[in-house]
C-alpha cells in the first residue's frame, strides 16, 4: 500500500520529484531483511544508535544479523539524564558527533522519536545516510525531515534529512509497552484538530494548502479510527495499520516540507508543556501522550467557540474578519466533523494512557498559561489564535 502512496505523494505533493525514502517495509521478521538492503547499498561500516531499552528490543538482534552478514557494526549508546531518559539536546547530539567517525557509511536509528531526531540531525549534518528501525508505533515523525532538538532549554526544529529506508518489524512493535502504542494513537488523533486548523489557515489566514495532502492525512486518521479495537489488542493487522498511518503522516510532512496538516493548536499546547517541564528539569512525558490529551482540550475549545459565531469578532484584523464572514458556513460544516473530547478519551483509555492534564501531572496554572500563550509559539493561523484575537478574557478549562 505504501508503495502506491509514495507514487501518489511524488505526483501530487512533489511535482513528480522522487520521494527520497527508497524503501518502506512493515511486516513480521523485517529486521532480517536489513542486511540484504545494506549489502545492495554496499555499506560496510554501520553504526546503530540506541538507548538501553531499544538495544534490548531490537538492537542486539540487528547487530548479530549484520555481523553474520559480514557488515562491521558498532553501537552508539545514548547517555541518559537524571530521570533515566535520553534527551535530544546539544550535549547528546555532540556525543554522537564525537562517536561517529567520518568513515561511517550508514547510521541506523533503532528506537522511537527522540533517537530518530538525534540520528536525523547527525545524518543530515555529516551527510551520512540513515535507516529507520522503529521499536514502537509511537510517533509520526519516522519519515519526516524535521528534527526537533532542545537548544538552550527551548525546542527548535531543524529540517535536515529523512531516512533512506524504514524497516518496521511487526514482532518488535507488538512487544512495545502499551503506553508507547497509545502515544502513537494520540499523535494520530491530533489530526482531527490539526486538519481543522489547516482548513482555517487556508480560509482565513491564506496559508499554503494542498488538497491531496489533506486527503492523505484524512485517510491516515480514519484508517486508525476504523481499526482502533485491533490496535488496542495489538494484533498484527491493527499494529500494521497504526504504523502505516504514522509513516504516511511523516511522508506527507516530508513532501510538503512543513508540518501544517499534522500539527496544529494541540501540538502548540504540548510544546508549551514540554518547554515548561524542561525549564523545571522535570521528567519528560511521551510526545503522543501530551498531544492526545491536548487534542481533547482543543476539540472542546473549538466545539464551544466555533459553534457560536457571535463569540468571534476579529475587529483588529479586518481582512481576516472579512474572510471569516465569507467562509462562515464552510467553517460550521468543518466544526461539525470534530469529535468531542470523550471520543479522544475513549481511544486513549484503551491503552491505559493519560486522558487528563492531571493524569499527565500538569498543574492547572500551567494548563491555563498554555491556553493563553501557546498560540505565540508558531506564526500560524489556528483556531486558538483566532479565539485570542477576538476575546480578551483568560481562557479556562473546562470552557464556560
């Protein structure tokens, strides 16, 4: 299926240019197919970038497979912070730069989001190709070019490189902790609100838009929605559908060279919370866990405000006010497609994932701050930004 989508993305999002991801494989026993791919590329010296958990989950098996095939393979074990977590910050990135020699021919990211972000950045800067080996269906950034890094305590995304291949072994993904799979579901659920925001940005903000990319992202969202029970059971077809959706989302972002269809106000809330936790040197939360909860909040926010047009008056933005009035009926139709927060909660509860900010361990004050300030993080037209342009009162949650 993804081979067809690669052609569609090339034709509809990249003006016929070939997609730089050469091979995508999501099947059982996929790890055993990697040595043949590396032999075909004639790489003889490979570095596996892992943490302690992913080394056990897939790294050791992969190293044995590569060594058996006569491919010189070494581990780069990423350092952990005081919470036992790997952070994609300057110190960790520099550690990888030091350990990867210029003679390295290929890097392999064995893990989830953070490991891929670090590998992607080093790969792009050192001009060494990398292969993606996900150990959990937890994020949609495996095939994107963006590497979010923590620079001086602030999150900054660098557009660097995408993998030349993805080998997602179903056997490995099925063994991932349920919380990681739930995080992947949370990242997919975010497309409900990010797609609504993208539509607003087209109608009101006049921002770039691609109808085929929207179709692709909707296909991803509803494929996961229709298989949510099987994903929760971690059966082969369910996990494959989730992984396909996450990879397809990343491919769309890669093709467009921006994250607009997959990241809206719900991601802005998540990023705000993440930066606050970084500043407080607190333990980091799974990206998809934060995004899933944030999606429920934004669904409630938009259902409350956008179903009552009189609540939004963009008097200080006359051009936007005009576009709002011209497109009000279209926006009403779009808002009718948004779920309630309960539907998002029902999804997340299947995986034992957090469903409230309290369960995430976030204070009410931080949540209120994020609702008031997260729209400043990116210069994008979102529903959250429009609400702030039209109202001066402080947002509270639940909304009254």
